C-alpha cells in the first residue's frame, strides 16, 4: 500500500511540475487567449478659425480572464470629398507616451488624403490592461472643408507571460512613505513570448459644410 502511495505521489508531482509546459502546448491555446473589445466614437467642434476639429475616443475593454498587454498600435486615417486634414497636427503624434507604448509616428507613403500612424518598431513597449478593465484614449484631428473622415485602428495584444512578470512588470516605487514593489501601467521591454492577438475597429465621421457640434455615436 505504501509503495502504491509513493508511486501516486510521484505521478502527481510530475503532473503539477509539467503544468506550465502543458499550458503552452497548442492543444491548450484557448486557455491563453486574450479577449479585447474596441469601441470608437467621435465628436466635431467648429473652431473660431473655421477649422473643424474631430475629437475621437478609442475605448479598449479587456473582456477576457487574463491580463493583456497592448504591444502595438496602428491607425489609418482617410479623407474624401473636399475634406482636408492636417495630419501632422493629429494629437497622436504629440505625446511621448500615448497608449503607454513607444512614441507614435507617421509611416508609409505621405499623401494628402491618407496617413498611417503607428508605434515605433525599434522599441519594445507595452500597456497592461487587467481583466474587466476599461481604458480610454482620446485624440484630435484638425480638418478643413466637408466630406468624410474614415478611421481604422489595429491593436496588437498578448497575454502577459507570468514567467516575465517579476522582471518586467514590477518596479520599486515609494508608496505612502514605503518602498514597495509596484506593477506599473506601462513600460518598455518584453512582457510576453505568447501568441499575439490583433483586434480592430473603425469609425466614419461625416462633416457637412460649416462643420457641426453634434456628437457622432453615443457620445464621449
């Protein structure tokens, strides 16, 4: 009987020891999947100089069970009709830590009617979003004339890798007079070697002559 118990304990130990490996096998990929929901709403404002500024809010919701890390961001903007946009004044380009990822920049071909703004691939960075958490990112695009402003967004996300948790998701910080280990909201470096899950969203804003100040969608 004691021999049987010994063998059972050994088998149980091996099972639990191999769990991290088993969880990474292709057969268990659903356990590691992150689930995000993206929502975009926009609002227009007529400025004193005749400019129509489009303020948009991109809402990212973690609707899964695991903490996800946003590691990449791409936004493509297109205008049609007589609408013109000053792409260089898009507020996404004028923040050092927008989305908690590396500074955003214009990429690809430079044309008057379209632009793409993306993360700097030369620097690994991330923005952590715990399960059930929602975070909003707001930006402004100045326009002139009338027509449509079409926006499409792509977020690249990964489930946070617990093996890298201590190294990259913890930093010493003074909290209420005590030096404690704190999980920051964003940072640089790699936080996961797990699969990347892309999520996308799109928005269309119709701007008539003279602009308007009514909300597009449910409002900001």
